C-alpha cells in the first residue's frame, strides 16, 4: 500500500497541517506558502485599487447605452481608459501581455437594448511561458454601471462597487501578475453589457466555445468592495462569498449518459464549478490572512445573475465572487437622499482594504493554477471487487513538471476536502471505503502548486 504523506485540512481556516507518514507518525508541520505567490499577494494595494475605482467613476456614467465617442464621458471613454492601463502594464511584461478592445455592434433587442449599440470587451492576455500548455485561466468584472432605470443612459451612475470593484480588481491583477511568468495563460477581461443582460460575457463565452479554448477556470468578480449591509447593518470584512453550481451547466444537452452516471455515483455536488469553488476556498485562505471564503451552493443570488453564468451554461468551470453582505442602498440607485438615507453607488461607501483581500484571493488562485501542472489524466477508481479499501490509478498530466500527486478525500456529506495523501506514483491504495468517501486527484508542481482536482471514473472493465 502506497501512503507517503497525509495532509489534514483544517476546515474554515487558512492553515494546512501536514502529517508525514513513514513507519511512524512525525511532528506536525505547517504547510508552506509558495514564496513567489506570497510576494505577489503582498503587491496588491488598497491605494491602487481606490485609484482604479476613482478613475472608473470619473466617466460619469458607464451605462452600456451611453456615449461611446466622447473622450471623457461614457462607456467608450471608460473602455479606452482600461485599455490604456493594460497597455501600460504590458511594457513591464517582456512582451507577454497584449491587450485589445473586442468590439461588435449589437442590434436592438426590444428589451434592454433599444437601438443598435456598439459593444466592447476590454481584454488583456498574459501568454503562458510553456508553448505546449494550452490552458487558459480567466478573471473578469463588468465595467458598465446603471442607476434605478436600466435604460437611463445619461444620469450620473458612479458604479463604484457595482462593478467598479470587480473591474478594479481585474486591472490590479493585471498590474501585478504581468510582472511574473506562468506556464499557462491568464486572461483579464472587463466586459460590457452585464446590466443589460450579461451581453458582453455571453459574447465572450460563445467565442471561447466556438474557438475550443481550453479555459479551465473563470473567476467572475462582481460587487466585492463593501463590508456592511443595509437593514441588518452587519459589518464584516473577513468573509467573501463564492457562488457555484453543483451540476454541469450544459447537462440538459447531455447525450453521453453523463447525467445517469452523476446520479448513479452521487456526484451531484462535484461539478466543475463546485470543484473550482472548493479550490478557491483552500488556496485563498492559505494566502490571505483573516479571510474566510464562504461556499454558497447556488449559481447566483435569488432572481439575479452574473457574468459567470454564460460560461457555466456552456460547460466551463465558472464561479462568482461577491462580498458577504450587500448594501442595496448603494446598488442600482438614482443618486439622492431620502428620509436621511443617502442612496447611490459611491466609492466613499467602500472598504478598500476588504477589496484588497478579495483581490488577493483571486491572485493566489490564479497564480497557483497557472503554475501547477495540468490535471492528472484518465483517473479511475477500482470497483470490480468488494473491498473496504480504495484503489485509484491515473496517468501523468499532458503538460507541466510534476513532483507528485495528492489523492484527496472527504466524507460524502462534507462540504470540502478533508485529507490529502501524497505520492510520487501513478496509483494509490487507501484504507478507506469508496462507499463512504469521495476521492479526487491533483497533480503537484515542484513548487507545490496543485492542479484542479479531477474525480476518478469507476473502472468497470
């Protein structure tokens, strides 16, 4: 039986305790952060994020239907300003970062687009250093803003938190990560048209699907910079929500028997998005102090949507990161004061240190993924014999240098992975029943960066 190392994860906290096993049990050791990633996390700046938000607010309104030609007002000016930021950071990237505005004309739809409208997503691509690694990791926020009336294209709509916060996070991540190199590619996107119906994200997701882009993970950041709620007046800058769907978003189009397999083996809670959410929680809490990432088991909030959804619907792994306690006095509001309450999405209602921590969660996740090898290939779990132990096999990843592998384990009722077993081999037998636990496998780089977990398929032959 192969059993070289057991890593026991402390649930709800940032520490990972490693128990090294050989012939006997040794002392506990705190798992180390990757020094490069820790240094990059430290570069995220609350002041820089505030400057990005103030810059976005300065355009008056960023309504998708607003002016696209003015050099100082409207969404067109905002798009060009973001592009300028990306191009500035490209100068320090050694030629690896390129940026563009992907534009198209959207015809009137009779709903939230009343005239043909010039659309534009601002995209920066940090090309991976390994030409054989085709993986893409995408982080995005939406640059458009609104007031109470979604068709009001002229009223001042600061959009500081919704979604200046997510867009500022994307700009800041580009600023910091463009200085480093990763085997896989990272894409930074400020998309348009969210408030009119997820239009920019729909366009980008469809492009990725048609071009067969190997997009392994999307982190969508939307409303992530305020630490307190209205009504309940809860104040908390130590928790961040992550929304994820359990089942594959495109399962209704399944013709391969995948749904039947999910039902048979009880994997309703292990779709791509849910697996990514658990990964964000583990890695984010590892690198960001005083932060708990709260798993929300639904795709989004009641009767609302976000720009991860078009990707989820096409089968990509996509999640939404959002502040723990929203303040509806400062979302989708005309600027006014009523009954002593000031309404409007102003930067003064934000907590930029909280936004710094939330941005750092994104950075740690993206960097850890982009440094990790690709996931193990063809993982299987032995089910041909009745045993109280579990045997798993897999093949080496298609790309990346591998130090070894983690076999992950959790009880069927447990929300996150509870234990990790390390091996350098392509298989492992564990003294735990497959009937009582879920298992997954990660590839681990020489620096200790883990791939996304891959669930094994029953070996029925």
